[in-house]
C-alpha cells in the first residue's frame, strides 16, 4: 500500500544513546501500501525513497571513510554482509548512493544491493515480500503497514523535517501574508483546488491537516490527483490547480522555472504542531532486526557518516556529481535542490520519540491508524525500551482446513508442510473440498474450521442461514479469468478492451465450472456490464481446468471463465488466449472486488479468537514467503508436487498469479461492499448486508 515510504523530522530531543554505545546484540524481540511516497522522477516526478542514516561515532564530518571513523568493534561486525535496499531517484535517497559510492558501507563490512522501488507501495511490497531488507518511509506510512499486521520496525531517521512542502501557482497571484505565516496563507487558500500525489494518501492528508489546523473545513477544498513532480508542475502551470503539496525536484523546479512559490516552508519548521514530526524513517522487518542487529546498526552509522560527508563544504563538487549521477540534474538545479534540502536531513540519525509520537497522534487523528501505538512497539535500537505483545496461545490446537489442488490453495498447503502453522502451536489437517458446495458443506458440518471462498459465495452461505464470517483477504484481485478458444479466432479489439471483446462474444457458448455459481455469474456480469443480454449466451458446465481446456480445444465452447492451472495451460498449449485480464484489473467496476477471503463460522471465531489470529498471521507470512524471490525454486517444487505442473507451465502460473495475493491480508471494506452490491444485483444475495455483519477482526 497501498502503502508509501518517506519521512521528515526536526531535532532529536530524546536521550537515546548513540550507536557507539550500543551492545553487540540488542535485546529487542522479533515479530512480524494508501499512503503516498513514490520515488522521485529525475525528469520532474517522484516520491521519497527508503533508507536511513546512522550515527557518526566520531561526531565530526569528514571527507570520506577513515579508519578512525570505523568503530565496528563497538557495534560488532555485520551478520549480513549484503544488504538489499530499496532505491528510488529522489534527493532523500542520495545518502544511500553516497554510502555505497564513497565507501562508507564497504568500510563497515557490508555492501548494498539496490532494488528499484519507485513508489511507496512498491517499497512496502518489496519489504513485506523479503525482496529488500531495508526501506524508507514516512512514519505514518510505516505505522499503516503495521496497522495491516506486518511487524515492521523503525531504527533511524533520515529526514528530521519535512520533504513534502507547499507550492502556490503564480497564476493564483501573490498572497498578502508575511512569509512563513502558514495560518494566513491557508486562509487565502481555503476552498481552492489543491494538487496531491494521489487521492487519500500522504500529500492529501498533509493538505487536509494544514486546513484543519488553520480552523477551516478540509472538505470545502477540492483535491485533485496530479501525480509526481512533473505532472504536478504542469497542473500548476496550466491553472488546473491553485496550489500543491509535493516534493523534490518539483519544489525547486517550480521556483526556478517561475511556475510557483512557497508562502511558507514545512521543511524549515513552519506549520502547525500536528505536522511537527520527522518525515522519513528507516524501516526493516523485526525478524531482520532480530537476526542482524549489528548489520542494522552499522547501516545506521554509515548513514550518518554519509550525511556528514554531504554537509562538508570540501565535498561540494563531488556531491553535485553524485546528484547528477543519481537524478540527472544540471549543476545549478542540483545546487539549488541541495541548498534547499540539506538542512532537513538528519544530523544524528537517532529516532526522536517525542516527535514520532506526535506523528502517531496525527495518524490516529487522520484515520490512518486504527489506534495509537507506543514508541516501544515499533522502534528498535540501543536504549529503546521495546514493548512486545504477548505470544498468542491458541484455544484449539488442531484445525481442519478445506483444500483443493489450486494455486490459491497452495497458501494453506505450504503453511502446513513447511511447519509455519505448527511453529505457532496449531496443527492443520486437510479435508478435500473440490468445489464451493463442498467447502460450504464441510464448514457447516464442522468438519473444517477454515475455508477459502469468493466473498459472494460466502455471502450465499449466509443467505442460506449459516453464520459464516470472513476474517482475511487472500487475493486482492481475481483468480477467475477469461480464455477464448483459438478455434473462435482472433478478435479485432485492443488488448484489455473488455467491452469490445464482450460485444464480439455476444450470443456465443461459454464454459463455466458449474451452472449458476461463481464462474457463470462473472460471465453474466461481463456481458451485462457491456450492455448486452446475459441470457443471449449459452452456458455449459465444463468442470475444472482439464475438462474446460478439452471443451475449448474440441470447439464445444467458444470461451470460458476458469482459473489456474487452466488459464496458463491453455495459453502454453496453444488452445486459447486471454484478450483481457481480470487479474490485471481489466473489467467493469461491478467486478472490482477481492476474489478470495478466509472464512470460518462465527461460533468458532467467538470461542477461538487466538487460533483465528494465529491462522491469519501464518497465512500472511506464507504469502510473503511465496512472494520472496529467494524462495522461487522451492515454490516451483511445491507446485510440481501439489499441482503436478512443471517447467514452462509452472513458471507461467507463478508469474501470472503471485501478484494477486494480498499484500497484508487486511479486509477492504469498500471493495467488499462492492461485492455485496454485485451479489444482490446477480440474485446471489436476497438483500444487502453491511460489512460489519459478515466480517470479524481477530
């Protein structure tokens, strides 16, 4: 999420000791995307990257790494000598490039492997999936990741003030306020049009807080998504928006190109107390911190050494060269951006508990965070009193799980065979449930406690009087998708144009898993949403993947709604093709809902909340394990054993479907409510139900 990675903070007024005072192995314990912060675009757009500076043991700036500056003995040598870090083209990320290019990392016994993560959501996904070890984010975005039940922790600050700031279009005219008087400026801007990176996330939240703190109703202002810096500048110049909340290089470009001006500066400490927090923190998974405390502390120390090098006037020419290499900026622009932003970069790298707690309050007040968290719950490092939740004790230690040989079913399968569930005190026993009807029957009979299902199928069970509840998303996108038989021939439509495709398929024969259930309902909705009569098509039950492919190959059906491994096998074997992809987000708004949820009976949930929470956490961890590229070979082995697919087919299935898994497992009320509307519209559900009626939060 959508999450994002970026941050800002001013001075450090806590008494946290420096890195050099840290023990060889800190005592902290392990644990487990709508946010904004894309990486900066050298051409004029981008959000913030994700890494964090460390303490300079000497406390003095220098020209580069020296033997005196290295205190590995006091911290301990790094456990992990190759640290994978998110990389994005932004000024905030420059410290990481300096750390690598100027030898600070090498001098501390590790090297940096950069992975491109050009948005906040990409950085969050990379950290959650294990593709990177360390990322950068705003503290509120980081808290939102925790809110989604991933135990990410912060260990350093990189930006002590804000990197987001305000720019007012020259088209709007001069504001008659003293420079820096943010309340006066917001009074002049109340009720106007503001450009934000994306709707609902960090930039909009900051804009709303500015208006709110100045005593105005944020809903009286119009918020327009203008994207990264380049498109935001275009919107300011064309008079699409009156002002914007954006970041570098857009802030400096606006002034240099005479597009806009800053009536006050968040980066210099102007603004309300609610926005007084550091805007960029370094984050990692608690499990990585637990396994590699000295690596993290050395990384933190190298950040601070890099910051000291950046500030040293003797290095200015080399700094501009680094900015040119990293952002492609001409010297005058690079110098301007450097001068405007170096003052907000950290001077201690130490986390500031007071100001970060202020960010917690801001996040709760803006609805970003469900409830407040104490500093020790999410911060690690020398001198930080760590607060850890007590381990959950399951009420039931043996549970039945419905299983079927499908790509989605691999999540539960892997959690059991790899011992992930057993590690948390729960034994899983599989019961074969080859269809939705079998799933429902097994759950109602009490043969199983956990079933994955489409949300509309789950609602249909509720419609029949059984109080089943959902507690987790497994697939944020669709696992059902469309295949058109090669016998039908090519369709003269643009790839992805689902409306054009459905018009070409009007009145044809469609294969569905079974009559009247999920696949047929999706097919009918596609036809209906395209403005056609669903009863004009012929629906033929073709069963699971093998028999559906046979029906496509023989000409029995012209197209089908099916799932893996049939979707990939149909393409690999030259039987059919996919003219658009529900899994890729194509399709009508009526089908915009998560396609797979974890369900249980309300009775089991009420009596076994810890067991359900353990199960949900384990499924989340298993999805992260599947996503991690380091485990790809092992995932393919499981697919061979569980799905009986190998080689090119297995690779195709994994590539096409790993992205549908939920990033954090959190239920999405708005999109699930859209499924309710779909279910009512299709006659699956007699009447609408509210999200709170069928969902629980373990």
